[in-house]
C-alpha cells in the first residue's frame, strides 16, 4: 500500500477503509470488536505499523442490508479517519481495539483488490472559516449544553455521561455533545457533513432537544451504553 501523504491539504490521500453501520464523529472514541478475516488483517497491519500513523477511515453504509461493498454508491461520501490507540489480540485471532477519531474526509475512489481490506482515495474536509466567536456563539453553546444535560439526565445514569470541558473549542462542541445521544445514523451523518461550526451546533441543539422530548413523551429510556453488549460495538459486515 502506498504511504499516505502527511500534508493535511494534500489533494489525495490513501486510507484503509472500514465501512460500518454507524457514523464516527471527530474527537470521539470508537471501540471495535474485529472478527472478519480481512479486518483482522487490517488490525494486524495497524498494530505492526504497516499502516502509516495507524490511521484508517470509517464510513457509514447507506443500507443496513449491504453485505458486500462493491462501489462508492453503497457508502456515504463523507467519513472520518481514526487512529488506533489500544489493541488486544484474542487467542482465536480476533481483536478488541479502541480508536480515536481524527478528521473528516470525502471518498473519491475505492480500491477493493490491492489488499484484503478496502483502500480509499480521500480528500480531507475542513470546516468553513468563521469569524471569532462572540456573544451569539456563547449563547448557542449554553443552549446546546442545556439540551445535552436534559437528554442525558433523562436517558442515562449520572456516571454514564460527561459534560464537555468548558474550554472545548466551538468546532468540536457539537460532536462532543452528540456522542452521548443515541441519534439515528442519518442525523449523525448530518452533523458530520456540516462544515459551518455554528450551524453544526444549532443542529446538535435541535436534535438533542427533539430526542429529550421523545423520551419525556414516551416515558422510556434507551439501554445504558454499558448494557448494549455487542450492539454497542459496531462490527463489520461480511
């Protein structure tokens, strides 16, 4: 595999690709239980350093019925890279890993033959430039944090969620607020694709408020993250 270019504004970068039935948001952690042979090889290449920077791409599948990815039309165009942080190889060759999401990318091409796993050609996606944050941004951040707190206090035990640090950058806040919310895949993809930080924060506020309202109206809560077992660990499809 050709080594990816390190310059963040390079035209094209090559990344190993891991399609999942979930959307990975920048700055968040992703635990994976890897059992399929081709992705066991990817995990081994990440652990050994064969993959530069131990970085690979995660992109959401467009259909839960997808069994074999054969083209870009089966995947969302925007995904997120992630870096291997911890890995445990099990006796039967499976892996339990934890990765840290990094930066967004746009898929431009897909190579399904050069390696056991897919390799994607990607272009990095940056946020649109915005003016320095002011009173409006601060008010929006306060409203979004309040919506997040309302959702989490209804949905989770007190030790199952965290309030983002007070110094969290505006560009990252929406992602950090959304990570504790069980949003539908399409909503998480909406957040991932939004390139304007203030609009992204407004979207997160709207989604969190909506979901908290659903919980209040239904009188039901989702299972805590620790009780999701295998459902809480995105897994590759055959």
